[in-house]
C-alpha cells in the first residue's frame, strides 16, 4: 500500500471514529412513556383477554417484554401517577387526599423529568386530566407540558399534538422524553364511532344514565355487561390511536432508537367485590396494571413474571437514559437489578373523614404483595385478608392474616416520608374531583 493510500485510510478511520463518538453522544435513545388511565391489565389481549381489544398493544408486547405481574401503588389517578413520576410508594410521596384536603406532588422531589433533563433530554408531557396538571405539581421539570385545567381531553387530539410537536421540531438532535397520558378509558365511557358498537350494537345508549343513576341500575347484571362493553370499546379506541402514533414513529425513523413503555395508573372494578369504578379498594381488578417495554436491546416476546410495581418505571427509564437512580427511590431497574425478597406495597385509597395525624388512618388501607401472597389490611375497620393469588386470583377466599404478613403491612409505614406535598385548592379542582367521584 502506498503512502498516499495509507494517509487516506488513516483519515477515513479517524473520521469514522470521530463520527462514532459524536453520534453516541448525540444519539441517546428517545423514550416514550404512555399511561392509559384506568386500564386493567386483564382486558388486553396480550394479558389473556378473550376479546380483541388491543391488537396494537399486543403487537408491541410481541416486539418487547411484558411484565405480567405489575402492581399499581395506588388505586386512583393522583397518587398512582405520583408513584410513576417519582419511583416512590404513596407513604413516601404523600400525594392524595387526606382530611378532605387534596395534596399535590412535592416539587422538591426528583421526578422522571427532572432526572432526564439533567442529562440533556428534552422533556415533554402531554396529559389529559387536571389531576396531573400544573396545578398538582406534575409539570415540574418538563420543558413542554400540555395539560387541561378543567375536565379531561381525548386521545386523538393528544396524539395529534404529539405528532405535531415532533414534526415542528424535526432535526432537533437532543434526545426526548415524551410522557403521554390518555384519559379515555376512564368513565364516563363514551367511545366514538365505530368503536362504540364494536362489542354491543346498542353503543353508548344508556351508559350516561348508568353512570349517573342510582344503585338500582348498578345492581343490574345486564347493565354491568353493557358498561363493560363500552369500557372495552374505549380500550379499542385508544389502542387504535396508539397505532396511529406508532406508525408515524416508525415512518419517521424515530422508532429505530426509541424505547416505548406502556402502563396504566390503576384498573377498574366491575362488581367483582361489590362495587364499580376505583379508588376505594385494593383488589387486583384495581391494582393489576399492564407494563410493556419495547426498544433497543429489549428481548422480544418475553413474559416476565417478576412481581413489580409502577415505582419501578422511573428506575427503568433512568437506566435507558444512563442516569444514576437517586438513593431514596424505592423502585428498581427491572432490566439491571434483582431483588427477590422485595414486597410490593399499595395504598392511597380515598379516605373518609379522618381526624388524627396517624398516617395509617390517612391512608386507611394498605396491601402488600409478597410472591403470590397478598395481604390487605383496613386500618379503620381492622378487617384483614390474606390471599394466595396463584390459587385464588379472583380474591374470593381469604385466609386470616398471619403474623409475617401483618408485620410486612405495618412495616410499610416505618420509614419517614420523602416528600412534603403541597395543598391544592381551587373551585375547578373541587368540581373536577366531584365529577370524577373522588370527593
Ligand atoms: Zn386514573
């Protein structure tokens, strides 16, 4: 080889090495966290549902890893999202309702946006309900945070908004964290055509009356079936909108270097234990939420049955972004850490009128999952139940709580809270919480 050729080769190799270093620095992965409100895991095809509600999410699960035993840390929107945002359980972030006072997320606690912003991520939030708006402290750390100050929005408009942002910012070399919250599956169930008649030709007829009417209709099994049909139709509608989002991410090339994490804040009861909606119990129809992760290096088609929780999402995303996990975080990076003996806690039911300073009375109810054993303790009534979810997944045949699980439940409260949540006041807040059945 001549000296000139050698010289050219050295130049080419130098440029390639430089480009490699440069592109590595520039090309941290984009991360999409998609939270579908009120979506119970067992109503998705990839979690075994017999109805075809979720072909898009089923396909995402086939191209990634599905966590089959993910527990919500709380049974309703505000505290559950706070756990997703912070990697903490409810007793640590203290977000929720106590003494009929609403407490928003403490802006001093590191959250998923503040952590990634520190490593040059553009942080984007598109959320659909006032409960996780600026007013409640959830916008902290986001460069762009689109939320509603009243009521709730719809999936199609939010997906449009996300796609519009990426279209307008095409060429921005910085990595992006995009948090998308879709509220549609939450009541009132009003799926748009043609999804409204997918599972029942009656469509939404009668649903409004059902939601707002008295207990006589609530006890009608046919009405319950109809309500669930509309709930499933909302899932199909949202799944369809996610198909639109994912298609565009693939077409534009964004998906080539992006992680997609899909979860929910909590499930929904349909009278499995005597009531409807969510927020006031800790059974699995409320706590079992989906967690699907897809992206570079994630094993395809894997079903991981490790018990985990929403508070693991922040560590998982921190791992994708190369951010150290703060010491106070209770969750773990499910792809890089193991913790075989951990118990998964849930609390934060909407309490009655509590007058003491005992945090257990604030929270009133707590559950822990230890393997397949699940204990639930109501600190008001002192009702206690222990279930084996392998033998009794529907939680119909409780055992008496034994001393070990009683200890684990009480131990949940033994560490001091991390956050100092702020009081949220405002007429719009109270109206919205009333409309959603929370106050
Ligand atoms: Zn919710």
